[in-house]
C-alpha cells in the first residue's frame, strides 16, 4: 500500500488497532478506533499509532513508554514509543521509538 504525501509517495501500511496496553498498566484505554502506520522513509522503518477512546477519558503521562498493540488479523505487536500528544484524554498520538516486534517484513514489499 502507498500513502501519498506532499512532494511524492512514501510506502506505508495501515493496520486497524482494536486494543492497546501501555506500560503494562491495569487500566487499558477503551479504543473505539485506532490506526497503526508503518512506513519506510529513506531506508528507515518508522511507525506511529493514533487512537481515539470512548466513554471515560484515558490519561497517561507524555513521554516514553512500552506499547502492546493488537491489530488487524490478530497481530500482537510490541515496541517502545513516545506519547507525543493526548487531547482531552480522548485522542492519542504515539511515535515509535525503535523496532516494532511482531511485524513480519515478508508481508510488506517495502520492508523486505
């Protein structure tokens, strides 16, 4: 898959996210919709996670954390990330900070 960005195309894959666990906290966010984007940019693999929560706002301090993500196709992915932004405890944006364990590079042309 390919996402178009200004000035060209950056190969990327989007996976729907159904569940997120942050730093093994007991209180998990109630994810209503989530998107895990994995992209290749100048030979480097990068990733980010955006999700929206329902019901009660979910709060976690900004900064580094460990994520466990359940995504499309019963995938369980794990990686270090940084919580960059959290708006009113409902919309959350994490930037990957290293490898994303559980991602099979053979599934995606640009990762292999």
